[in-house]
C-alpha cells in the first residue's frame, strides 16, 4: 500500500509538475506578448518623437531659409531704392546746373520779359512781381512803372511769381523742377529695375 501511495503521490506530483510547466509556458508566452506590446508602444513613441523632432527641425530650417530670403530681398530692395534715388539726384543735379548756367544768359533775360508780357496779358493791369535777388535790378529796368518788383527767398533757381487780386501765377524754374521731379518719379523711377 505504501507503494500505491508512493505512486499516487508520484502521479500527483507529476500532475502538479505538468500543470506548473503548462502554467510556466503560458506565463512565458503572456510575458513575451506583453514585452512585444511594450516594445511596439515604445517604438511608436520613439517614432512619434523622432517625427516631432524632424518636423520641428524642418520648421526651424524653413523659418531660417525664409528669413534669409527675406533679408536678401530687403537688402536688394534697399539697394535698388538707393540707386533709383541716386539716379534721380544725378539727373536733377544736371538740370540744376543747366538752369544755373541758363540764368546767366541774355536768353534768360528775354524769357523774363516774355514772362511779364504773358502775365500782364493773363492777369491784366499792374502786377506785383516776385523775383530772385539777382533779377530785381534788371526787372526794375524793363518793367513798366505800374508793376511793383519784390525780392523773395522762395525763388532759388529763377523765374517769376506774379500776384494780382489774390490770384497767383507761378512761372518759376523751382516749381517746374518740382513738377518734373514728381513726373519723373511717377513715370521713370518706378519703371527702373
């Protein structure tokens, strides 16, 4: 009986051992699945982090490139603007020089006479005539006695301003040059590269 009891115990232990091995295999499989799931989760997190870092770095690089392009464009725009301004100044410096040379000629004196005649015809009667200091003596000598000649600092380059009864007629190189400058800026400078 003892032998039967030993066999029963042996079978019982063998059954427990078998059951324990099955449980061990099941737990090992479950553990392996859990580890695989954890690795997959970690892999997804790593990929998401890498994607985030890549997108962040890409956005930073795009921003740097955009700023660089903006700065280059701004720099060239400023250079173009300055060059346009230089061209404008060069042209009007030439005009000023030509006017300064012209006001020293007899042709200019003839123009002043024609200007007075034109203003008298337009406005009629006696006129108040405003001129540069350099032109006042000449105008007093050629103007009729009804007209009054005044010196003004407003006229720098030449020409005359006529006044009668709150009507003003401006026939100066100063005004013409301002008008030409506006025209030049509108139609020429804007078309320069």
